[in-house]
C-alpha cells in the first residue's frame, strides 16, 4: 500500500512540475523569444539600430526559409524593474537545428548588406552597450485539442 501511495504522489508531482513541455520533434518549427532590457531612455535608439542592422539579417533568413516568421513587441504597460523588458523578438525557426546553430552564410550576408563595415560594427557595438540584459527563451506552443 505504501508503494502505491508513493508512486501516486510521485506521478502527481510530475504533473504539476513547473516548466513548459518539450519542444516538438526535430523536423517541426521551433520558437525562440529574445528579450532585451535597456538602459532607461535608450529604447528608441536601440530599436532604430536593431531595425537598421539586425532586422534585415532576420528578413534574409525568412527569405531563405531558415526562419518562418518574425514578431517584434514591446509591452503596453510598465512592469516592476526586476521583471521589466523593453522588446521581445519572437522567431519561429523551421526546426530546432536551425534555431540552435550559427548560420554559415551570415558573415557573407553581413558584408553584402553592410558594405561600410566600420559603421556597422560601431553601431552594433553601441546597440549592445545600451543593453542592461538580454536573454533567450525557447517556448512551446500548446494546442488545447492535443493537451493531456
């Protein structure tokens, strides 16, 4: 009887464990959210640099099929400082391999898109100088019809 009760408690605790279910199989889309928290007063500067120097690279990845979609968001209301983020960029990759490996053609693409490499590097350096924090979060979409 003790073993049955213990097994029941262990399986129940697993059901209520914190965290998202695992991402789908390797050949399915893979979603990553990228969060950016900036020094106060630098949100517009960051967004301008992001849209000028990073967004075109992301769009090229959409054109090649590496990324399926891009969404850029900012919160409508304020948060506590410890929970605050200024921008969230959600990328839906074609699969987990493409989401977790470097794009082998990115360096050539950067040189093609930004012939003035000095300016590009200076602006990218500035974009990261005004960041307070940046984190990446893989997320899993849940289909209610298929949820346990």
